[in-house]
C-alpha cells in the first residue's frame, strides 16, 4: 500500500496493516477498484534503489535512515546517514514501513 502526503511517499506492506483509521470528519474510504499494479514491495524498492533514494526503513522496533543502495526480493541494502558507509541489510519480510524522502 502506498500513501502520498506532505511531499513524501510511504510504503506499507499489506501484511503489516492491521487497520485503517481515517482522520476525524473524513468521508469513509469506499471503493471497488482493483490495484493498478501487481508489484511486490521488493519490486517497488528495487526501482527506487536505482535512483539512490533517501529512505527511512522501519522493521519492527528497528529502523535505519539513509540511502537505499540496493533492493532484491529478499533483502534491502541501506547505507545509513552519517558515520562510515557501512551497509545495513534488512530482510524485506521484516519491513513494516518505508518512508521515501
């Protein structure tokens, strides 16, 4: 699921969602449209990695902010902001949210 707001894109794996709560006073979100894409999260992140996008990856209680260097079907490679350019490997299955800056 992708959400766009305040000049950023937020990607949330469908399996990580437990509920959706609209803002107070917002109309109900109803629809019967099929998704416009059959891409998995790893596929979308693979495309973003080609542009070396800056991301915040959340995986359970852990998170890493930095440059998305590579993304495959199973693993993301993020080079964290600051410090030495030592990559962090994040299993795609553990990802609960990705914020693209």
